[in-house]
C-alpha cells in the first residue's frame, strides 16, 4: 500500500478516505465471505483495473493516446482466460497460460505499446500469478480461513506500519523510493501481522508460534511489495497508479503488498495440505 502520509492532508481528504475504505471493506467482505463465483468475479474485475493501471504507468505511448487500444486487449485476453481456468479449478493450466501465452504476447506487442521488454514481460506475472493464487486459495477446504489470514496480514501490516511510523518516526526505510516509510513503521507492521497470526492459528490448524513467525515474515515481504510498486511509479514519474478510488488513488496503490503476499500464502497452504 502506498504511504497514506504522502496523500494530501485535511479533514475533507480524511473523510473521503474513510468513506472509500468503508465501501471497499463492505464490497470485499461480502465477496470474500460468499466465496465461489462472487469472489472469482471480484478478483477478475480487480485484476482488469490493475492491469490497466500498470499499462498506463509503464506504456507512456498508450497513456498519451488516452486509450490502451488493441494491444492492451490482446495482452489482457490470455490473462482473463487464465483466471477463468483458475475459477474452474485448473490453477496449473492457468499458470501455464500466463507463462507460455500471456508473457510472449505481451513481449511481442511491447513495441506497439511503447513499452520496454522488461515491463512487458512483468505485466502478466505481476498481476496474474497473485490472482490465480487467490482464486486457488479460495477453493481449498479451509479457503475462507486462508483468505482471511492473508488479508488480515496485509491490512495489519499497513495499519501497524502507518501507526508506528506516524507515532515514532525515526530513520527512513528507503528514502529514495518511499520517503515517508520508516524502520519503526516496518516494526509496527511486523507486530500487527504477528497478532493476526496468533488470532488465525486455530482456524488454520497451525501452531500459534509458527503462524506468528510466518505472519511477521510476510509483513516484511508485504513491505517489499509496497516498495516495489513505489519504485515503478518513481521510475516513470507517477504519483498514484490511478484515481479510481476517491482519496486513495489506484487499485495498485491499495493492493501492491497483497500481490507479493498471495503467491507465498498459496505455497504455504500447499505445503501444509
């Protein structure tokens, strides 16, 4: 998640942020709790927005034209196919589609989008693999618990990091990439995630100590994901990934840490199954 401290301050902005957060919480909560098709549609829709935001950031030519155009649609098509396959329970086939179809198509179309090959290669993997992981997790026997733990770790890391960073301050974590982030904020996020691990241990049938340590490690990984997205925006001179969420920016700004955490949680679930 992009650092909230970087956003304009003031009562009106805070009110807008809170209202937007409540709407997102309600919509996401309903879809997560319902699971199945509703959750799959949420993931697919969010991925579509994130892919569009990523395209706008990393393909300046397409952004200047004001429309992603046909190349974007051709890149999005195999990613959408992969997510549909994942929704039907074919996660391995979905990952293969991402690697052997979506990546080559994205690379082939990169010149038409005024996009460097590296950013073209990254597009299907950056947003596609985490989406497949989320859909696969939701289909597991204890899928709801896994999803709630994942989201809980991400949210607790962001809230704990924000609270500790604003309260304690201190040395910067990565001043060149994200000037507002501090080491105290990272520690606050680790503590918050550890508490979530403690609360979720019984639901996942994993030892409390083990899950607290895993949660703490995921908090660090989540912050790396946050910094990674910030580095992309800094590389292309962009402040926010988009403006679709009032007071918050883009979807990528909200989900940057989750994109890194979701595949790891899926691997953990696979390992303990």
